C-alpha cells in the first residue's frame, strides 16, 4: 500500500484515477487514492498520519487543481449493531461524490 503525501499532491496538477472519501463520525473524512498503478491513503507528511478533512468543501478545494476521473464516498458507522440491527454487509456502498466546487 502506497502512502501519498498531501504536499506532493497539492503542489502539482495530478490525474487521479480513483478518489474515495471515507466518511466517519464527527465530520472526519480520510482519502484513499489510486494514481497510476499505486493505491493507498493520503498522508499529512508533517504529522505522519492520514490527512484529515473536515468537510466535503475542504476536500473539493484541496483537489480543485487535480483531474479526478472517479470519486466516491463511503460512510462507516458502528451504530447498526449497537441498536440491535443485523450486522452490515462486508461490502460498503459507494455513492458518487462530486468534485465540482459550488459557485
């Protein structure tokens, strides 16, 4: 698994084959990328941890200079099992995610 550095992505216009927004509780979003033959998480090279985003707009602004071929959002929540619903399927549903900035 490749570690993409946010500093490298933010400096150059990059073609991204696949961008996956992984949505978690408390408005935390992590990014999984596929670029060429590499795939992996986007990292904050200063902290050495996955790069956190706090809104959809924050993500769109960060990647506005890139060409994103396909973008999706996946949301993971632990609450179904906590309230007695059946366990989730192994496959998460991926919803289309627009990379277009609002006017």
